[in-house]
């Protein structure tokens, strides 16, 4: 059976750039998710919650995590349940609202995060870090800042 060369057709450079971002995000995400799941039984969504929690000095409300991560508040809550069942996070009462809780990494969670983060870095080395120099990274940082910025009203 003959294989045809597939083409993106007459896409503009902007279209190619957009699909390149989609491809990169999908490819790198899959690579990291596979490595984290295989080595730590830790899906990328769990790692992302741990990433944000690791950087905080104080426990965080699930709604704050939902606003910062790619997860909804209900997804954050389910991830927190799973992480808590493994002893990696704890829920603590909110100091300002007795009806609310906040989430924090446990010491075991911080250790697990450090190990998983080393795996993430290893998984990205060949496909990302080793291919991009400091100027490439600076260009990406500039692009991300522009794409994340709120449009002027």
C-alpha cells in the first residue's frame, strides 16, 4: 500500500505557528505524562497541582489552584483527594472561612514532587532542553508573555 505525503496545504505562516504550538504542547505533555506515570504513578495533572503547591509557603484554596492550573476547581478537588489518599497533600481549615479548606503539600509530598520534577526534567531533556539555546528560551518566554497578556480594552 502506497503512503501519500500529507500536506498542511496553503496554510499561512500564522496557521503553521499555531499548529506548531499545538503540536509542541501535545507532544511534550504526552512525553512528561508518560514518564511521570511510569516512574511515579503520578499523572501530569497531579504533578501540576503539586508544582503550584510546592512553590507556596502557605496552604492554597482549591479555587486558586483552579484559576492557575489547566484544571477546573472540581478537577483540582479530585486530584487533591487522590494526592491526600497517598499522603502527599493535606487539607487544612481556612483561617478566614470556617466552611473552606486549603491544600498544602506534606513533607512526603515535597519529596515526591522533587523526585517527579527530576523525572520531568529528564523526560524533556532530549526533546526540549537539548534542542533550545538560551536565545530560543528567551524568545519563547517573550511569546508566552504576549499570549498570556490580557488584551487592552
